[in-house]
C-alpha cells in the first residue's frame, strides 16, 4: 500500500513549523516525509535510497534499481541536517564534509535536486 501523499500546503506548513523553535515531533515528521516526497517527485527512480530515521525513507533517482537486500546506493542523515539540505540552509558539500550525511555507493548523491523547497 502506498503512503498517503502530503498536500503541498500541509507540507510547507510543517516545514515552516519544523524550522521554528519548539517544533513538535508531529511537525518534524511531516516536514521530513513531505520533503522526501518532493525528492521522489523531482528525481523519480529507484537507484538511491534516502533515509531520515526515524521519520522516513524514499527511493529516488533514475538508474538501476534494486529489489532485495541492502540497496547499493544509500544516503542517511538526521532530521535537522535533512531539513537544512531540503530548504537550502546548508549545502550537500558542507553536510557531507561535516560528516552529517553518510553516503555509500557510486550514485549516492542528490546534490542536483537540492534545495527541494523554499521557505
């Protein structure tokens, strides 16, 4: 069963709330899931898996996909770093350089599609 799509207005409201002081778990979770949804829309495919535990993961980027086991191209980061990348508050190079993004595999980059939203 496919995940329910988050409407743009609801998603952007959650992103704005998640970036503010005192954001709750619900706003942060919705913001992460919405921006992952935006990535999947902008870069459709199944060659890279992007994980933002504990809130979500998505497969994106055109190219060879996988069907079983650990995918060959994985990106994983924390919620704050993901939202900073998604909104343009930080760059891919800075986040990777700081060790805030773990990327494995030859295709494990999403730099070309960032930022995903503007607030």
